[in-house]
């Protein structure tokens, strides 16, 4: 660790953050999430003489540089120095990993590693899915604006003094600039340059930039580690420069930022108003998806009965009935790291287990009406967990013995693809579901995820948010 800190202190803080931000932007624009380079001479003798620049490692270096250096010591970071920093970070991280994993019980080790790695890395590996996430989340909040107008408006006005539309337009302008530069220090000049081409509300733009910019003291005191860049992706350095940590975080902000403005507002009020409303918004969104792809006779919203928690939807095909329960529960930010807090991770899994019980209750309640059709139970999550076939085993640890555990865990995007397939090729849909159930029963080690099955059956990755909604294109046209 001492060697790593000494190396960081050779360079100026603003230079480290800016250089890493510029590199990660280049990776995104060139669609090369991981960059392979020939090793500098001093690294010769390693196995293959090549080095992989990985964005999540580089973001750790950026966060660590805030802890250990400043703008007034050291020199500018060059390319070789960047590789040296990441290489040294990996040595330190390997030591930390050994210490962390040594304290994890054997039965918890696989979910701990899989959940931690996926939450830290996979969203960056699939960063171009943010177009789809933006479309879906924008649609969800528009549903909220229609059905829960006061809840939405109060949050944006109180937190920012802006409307939701002003928020989105301003974040888009920040994103457009971020595709060209990571330096946001001279906002007046940015407005001057971009206003020649785009319609800009400079006051709203400043409000948004200030809201998402953190002073050095903020980053040093925060307990989220580098995930703090998801909260405030812009860093105000000691020399008064405002630098974007990475376009990765700005893209994520584009997709999820508005949601968190509202959620955090009501969290501070100790109110469940938005979380309760969002459950309704998520159901209404599913209603749109199902109505778009399926005939009305193929799906039905299940109404809750007094004293019995039932699932949200049933979908029928020739040989199957799909019971669908939606869950909007989110894991704590402190569990979304390479080394999650095991207690918080398990608490989240326990919360999701409620959906398994609801699926069981619904199956028993309507058993007689389904006849010979095979009942398939789907637990659909708003939050992307990436390693669902591992996580579902951990969820089942919290399910009572007398409850059926034949449940498929699936993300919203995969569910949308599945519903579209049911509408276009029911036979292929039923074949895919049958194989998924078989693989799960056999606990096959490989190729049992929905994603792998979509590849095997040559199912295009389309879906409602990706191919039907057009909010991303709307804002692209609006500012271009």
C-alpha cells in the first residue's frame, strides 16, 4: 500500500483525474471498454508483454488519488504513469481481496464474489445499454408525472428549483460536452461554445452542474468508495478546476439521475411516498409492454385479495402460464462494490424472497383454473443483478421449506425480450422456457442464463425500451 500511495503522490490530482477521464471517454467512443496496450520496457518479463487498461480499476485510482494527493504536488500524469498506477493498484487490490475473502463463510463465497464483481464491473462492460435504460426510466418518470404529479413536481422544485424537463435538458447538455472534454471549469465558455448549436438554459445548467459537483472534502469523507462518483461525477479540485471523473458516470447519471433526485428527496423526508408510487409506475410500465406485444386475452393483471399477497400478472400461451411478480427493491449503495457488506447483501436477498412467497401463494390460489398448462413463476427485478442464476440460490435461503422454489429470476430488459418473443414466435418461446426450466432443474453450470439462451435461439436483443421507446433519440434531436 505504501508503494501505491508514494506513486500516486508523484502526480498532481487534477492531472490524474483528467487523464483517466480522457482515457475512459476514448474507450467509450471507440467501443473498446478494455484497452490492450504493449507494456512499457520496465514491465518486460511478464507473461505476454501486454497490459489491459480496465475502466473500473482506473476509477479506483481516481478515487484513491483524491485521498492521497492534491493539485499542488508532483507532475502531470503521462500514459506510462497511468499504466504504472493501475498495475500497482492491482497488487494492492489483490492483497485486499485476500483479506476480504478470508472472512467470508464458504457457502457465501460464490454469491459474494459474483455479486460484488458484477455490481462493480458489468454495468461498465455493458455501458451502451444506457440508451435502453434512459428510455425506460424516462418513460417511468413520465408515468409518474401523469399519475403522481404533485409528488414529482415537489421533488424537482425543492431539490433543484427546476422542472423535470429542465433537468433532463440540462443533463443532456453536460453529457454532450462530456463527449468532447472532461474539463467543466469554465462554464460560461461552454455555454458560449455550445449555444451556437444548442438551445441552452445557462441558469439551469449551472444548477445541475453545481448539484452534481463535489468538493474534495466530500469525496474524502464519503463511505461509498468510488461509487460516490455515481452521486457526484464532477470533482472540484483544490485549484478550483471542475473535472468530470468519467463519461461512464455521466451516462449512468443520464439514465438514473432523475429517479434519484425524487427518491432522495423523499428519503430525506423519511417518506415512502415515492417508493410506493414507483411500484405503481413500474406496474403501469409493464402494462404498456404487455399491451404493445400481446393480445389482451393472453395476459391479465391479478388483483390482490384481502389478506393474501398475490403477484402482479399472468401471461398465457398454448402450453404455459407465466406468473409474474415485479420487484422495485434496490440494494444499498454500500453493497454495490467489489467487496459488498455481507449483511446488507443478505438483507437485500431476504427482501427479494418475499416475491418467491407471493408466486407460491398465487400458484396455490389459482391452481385449479390452469388445468394441464405448465405454470412458470417469474420474479422480475427493476434493478439489474447480472448474475441471476447465482443470486436466486441465495434468495432461496430465506424462503421457508414448505414454499416451492422453482422460480426464475429475470431482469426487466430480458423480460421485455421474452414477451416480444412470445408475441412473434410462440413455439420458440415455449422451447426456450422449457430448456431454461430443464437447465435450472439440473443446475447446469454453463449456458443456463436467459442471455445465453437468447444467443442460442438467435433471439435479437430488442425489447420495448430498446426498440419502441424513443426518448433518447428525442433528446438527441433536440440538442443536435
